[in-house]
């Protein structure tokens, strides 16, 4: 299944609707469905927020496939080169309420829930691949 | 998203319904800001929230920080297993008051 999106804010809703369909059709495990929503919500939000210059129209696609064991995701966008796994500082998980900052948490959710994750830049596209356990 | 509120024993209870993703987190933020104007004791009941992202946690943290600065009280309750996972991953479960149910949340900040 491929979900085609733009860099408009409303793409988050379209992504979630697309994921609902994919999760239902393939009867994904509850936890896998939740992790899939979380990872893609965070990654798409970053691309929409930072991937394109103001006013630029961007295209983003999310390709999904699954079997009994795995959920595999390929997310492509034609925005500025950006490796989310290298260029985002890790959150300080031990800071107390007063000092705690929210930065970096979205990508941290992806790297801590996905079993595999990778980034490459190819043909002027950012390509992020994820593998999640279907459990 | 829809956010209901009620006051019990001097605590303002906020009950959002639906997913808190990066799009709907703004609605929760508006409701939290209104609640912060009205009360310095707030319970966020997440029983009707099946999903929360980092955008939602940002709003939760904002609420916790404001109330801490005012010496107020803040507690959460009603977290599903999936939502609790997100609080644990983020470390928020160590720094916030998370109660089993609404009554326990209210008594934790009374």
C-alpha cells in the first residue's frame, strides 16, 4: 500500500486515515499498529515542519507492507537533505519537570520502537526505511 | 478534538477524547491553557485518548511546568497500555504523577 501526501498540515489526518485502513486490512497486532502510527506521525511532522522552504510544495510518499513477522515502511520526500537519525540531539530523559525539554523526542520514539531504521539520500529524495515487529 | 472539563473537590478535570497527534495537539493545548487560567490543580484524564505523540507530550509538559512554577498540583490518570508505553519511553512516567484512576489522581494533588 502507498499513501501519497503533500507537505500540508492536513497530511497528518490523511496519513492517520491511511494507516487505519492498512492496520485493519492486515489485522496488525495492537502494539505494532500503535508503533506504526507513532513512528510515521513523528517522521511526517518533522518533514512537514522543516523539510521544505516556506511556500514550497512538497511530495511525500509512505509505502507499507507486512507479513506475520514484520511491518516494513519506506517513506520518501523531495525536501531538503535531512537525516533525522543523525541530526537530532537525543532527549535528556533524566531531567526533572522544570528542566525537561521536548526537543528530539519524536525521533527518539522512532529509534527506540523500530527494530531497524535507516536513511539514504538518492535521486534528490530523502528515503527513510523502518522495520517494526508485528507483535 | 473535543475536551470536556469538570471540577471535583477543587481539582479541574480535563477529559480529551480522541487521538492526540501533531495536528490535534493544538486543541488540547488551548484547553490546557484555559484550565491553567482557571485552576492551579489539574487532572488530565486520558481514558478516552487511545494515542499520543510527542506533540501531545509537549502539551502535557507545558501544563506540568506551569503548575510547578505556581506550586500547584498536576496528575494524570486513565492511561491505556499503549499511551503508558509512550510516557515510559519518554521518561515522563518518572517525573509526572500518574494515578490508577481519577479518585487517586485527585487525592494525589489535594
